[in-house]
C-alpha cells in the first residue's frame, strides 16, 4: 500500500509537467534544463548503487535489467517516431496528430515501470523505496513536459494533450498496483525497473542535457549524484 501511495504522488509530476506546458508554453527553459540534469544524476546513482545490487541477488536479475533497458529502447525509439525527452522545440511544424499518439505509446511502458520500480523498491525496504521514489519523481515533470509539448506541436488540442498526460500518469499507478500481486513483477520488477531507470537517465535525460550550453544543465547532473550521497549520508546509509 505504501508503494501505491508514493506511486500516485509521483504520477502527479507527469500531470504537473503537462499543465506547465499547456498553461505557459514558452516558460523559462533554464530551470527545466537544471531539473533534467539533476534528475538524471540522481537516477543514475540510485539505479547503479541501489537498484542493481538488490536486483542481482535475484536469479535472472541481470537478464531482467537488460530486458528492462531494451523494452524502453524498443518502445521509445524503435516502434515510435523520434521525440525529445524534454520540451519539443522543432522549428518545423509537426502536422500529424498521430506523432503525439505514438509518443504516448512510447512513454506509457516507461511510466508503467516507474510504478513497478516504486512498488518493487518498497517491497525490499522503506529506505530503498524512498530513494527510488525520489529518483522517479525528479524526472516526472520533464516527462510530462515531453509528452504535452509533443502533443501540442503535432497539432493535438490542449484537451487531448492533457488527456494523454493523465493516461501516462495512470500507467504509473497501475504498475504499482499490480506489482505485489503479479509474481513475475514482484520477483523481477525491481530488476526490470533498474534497466528502465538506467535507460531513462543515461540514454534520455543525459543526452538531452548535453544539448544545453552552459554549466546549469551539466552541473545539474553532478549535483544529482552528490544529492544521492548526501541523502544516504543523512539517512545513515553510507559506511
């Protein structure tokens, strides 16, 4: 139940990101760039130093990590058209509303595994659950920004764009809800989510930050990693 509650809170980040785009399409990008970098650094540290060690204790855990990584790559960059994991800024108009729908299709599995990650982490321990929740909630706003901006840029209405963001957010709740009840997810869910988290951090968020000039986005990555160690230090987790 705790994992489900925290997953629902994290899902609100998707909605918040979408609302930011719909309410103020040309908002200041520098803050978002810093958040993307910070979230990437924190997620990468949590995935490698916390999620992976727990996942490899399970038989088949390494295979599940690889599978999680490949599933996200398949849905976001093989089965769907390319889209940025941030605010859509193409100069050319994307005239097909279907592109926004494909973006939703690509992001729903990722959002689902966000919920799996939170629930699976809380099944291991409250400390791990809190760390994974923090890592995921940090990238939820950029994810909502990503989907809403692609929906708008591809010609969808604001109402349809908001609906898409809500659907994506609900996928997180569904993932957390079914994880304890599905044996495979309860066993390998954390490992699968580790692969998803590594992909989102290293293949989506960090490359997006690399497009930004200046120290804010790049420094955000290192700040995110440092924040992880600070959290561990203050919670007594460092030895």
